[in-house]
C-alpha cells in the first residue's frame, strides 16, 4: 500500500513540475486572513518521497526551511484568534544544479483553533509549492510552499478566521509554551 502511495506521489510530482508556471503576484498581508494569528508551526519531514531528478535534502534542513518560511509568511498577521499549524512534507523535487527542471514541494497541513481546541480541517489541506525551472535553493522552494499555504488559508478565511464580536485576544508566547494538542498531520 505504501509503495502505491509513493508511486502516486511521484507521478503527481512529475505532473506538477510539467505544468508549473510560477506564482502570481503576492497577496497583501493586511487582507484576507481575518482573525488569524500564527501560534505553533509544527513541521514533520519523516519519510518524504524524493522525486525523480531531485537532489537529496537533509530532513532537518528541509524542516527548518519550511518552519522559517511559514513564520516569515504568516507571522505578521495579528488577529485576536490563535491558530496552530501541523505540516507534513509528503514529497519534493529540488532541481539538480545546472538543470532546468522544476522544483516542487508537496505538503499536507492541518489548522488547529486554540480557542475551541478543534481541528478546522476535516482533511489536511494539500499544498503544492512550485519554484521556477532551475531553482536549486531550498529556501526559495520553502518560501513558495509557504505562499501556497497562505493562499489555501485565505481561501477558507471567511469560515475559519472570521472575527468574532467580543472575542478576547488569546494570549500566546511561542517561545514559552508547548502545543495544547499533538500535531495532527495525517
């Protein structure tokens, strides 16, 4: 069963790489995420599939690059709500230096609402970050994936992050606390 999933992911990576055109203009950060404020950002890179034509990536390096890119991308939102992200890396292709291959990062993400202690995603969001041909920089690929994650959150913002009248600001210090729920990144 696991081999079938890996083969499906590999085919998906190739298809995504073939049709990647690069991201559109960056959306304004002051609009579209309502009450969102980033809490914990848990990234899991265990058994990620390295796609064909990819250079290998150390799991710790990939985990750090994604975690930092998500904080850079989403950490500026300052809503009164507090939402934790559980991110699982499923597969990647990081182009070999000197080639014109596309780089792709496939992830699954869950969103946890601290106020209600509930997962907002019935099924994990499927995120595909794609970088232009010839991109061999893991940081740029992680930034593209973080932008794709932001777009997915924005698409659900009206339901998930709608301001709630009278809601007190949820206190949070990322450096002093531990997640209130396990990172569900199924």
